[in-house]
């Protein structure tokens, strides 16, 4: 079946540090890949997405590249801010499916 | 503004009681979803609906029920058969096409008294 594996947290960083959150997936065919962000007490918001191999999704300084050869979609940001403190979820949607499969989420805390 | 609303924000359930969580969207989306979120776990799909008057079980449907009488609305009932209902419940919607982005509501936190 389809599945997503994320690096475990929590991750604690200082402001302006580099952030990377690893995400790998298992799926047949050509899934679409997503990163969602959840701020405390809120629902999920789409951060970025990629629909085919070698696509790079980007938003708010975050980037992730769809790597089919390594089945990965790692999230990166060059300089984090306190406002980036949140839970980040990697997810996939299989090529013939409406549903999303989520990773367990990674909690990121950025200290001033 | 288009979006998804969930109510209430917090809900308390007594032993043996059924409770209903509301989800409304004005995005004109055909598909709607209910997820459960527990600490340290990803989201798990409870039920989903692709069209009015039709819905399918997700991975953890036992102890829950839904209805889809209107395109805009997809209420979730947590029945007394759900023995561990304490969780954060999230509703989402999307256009009816594969691999579409899902848009989420703000969530309802259900607590057991």
C-alpha cells in the first residue's frame, strides 16, 4: 500500500538556522506529493506540492524537490523564523486516488 | 471568503452519548473528508464522500457515522461505540479529481467527561 515516512521530531532550531525535514514514500505509479503545515490549535494548510518527478514546489521560502529515484520529497528552508514553529506533514496522493496518505508529522520549534 | 468551517471548536462528550461535529464548505467542492488526529500520529481517514448521498469508509470508520445530504455539508457523528473518542477532528474538501489538493477546516477538539 501507499505510505509516507518522515523524520521524527521534535526539531529545535535557532532563528536563521537551516531546516531540513526528510520524507520518503512508498507508492505505485506516479503519486503527487504534498507538504502541509499545522500551526498550534489550527487545521492544516497546504505549504507546497509537486506532481511529477523533478518538480520543485516552493512557498514562503520553503522548497522540496520530487525525487523519484530516491522516492523522497525533503523539505528545506534556508533561514527559519520563530513564526515557522509548527508541525509539518508530508503526504502523498496515489495516481489513481482521491485520498491522502500522511506521515506522522514533525514538530519544529524555532527559538529567538 | 471561501473556506471550510467546523463547529464547535471544543466539544465534550459524556459516557454513552452520541455527539455530532459540523463541517460546512463554500468552495463548491464535490469531495469531503473526515480525519482524526492523535498526538504524535499523522492524520487517519475516518470517512469520505465524493458526491451527495454517497460516502465510503476510511481506515478507522468503526464507531463513527456520517451523512451527505447537501454538497456543502458533511457532519460526523461520534457514537457511543467509539471507546476512545478523545482526539482532534479535521474536515477537508477537494475538487473531485485524483491527486487534488485538500483544503482543511480549523478542527474540533473532542474531550470525554
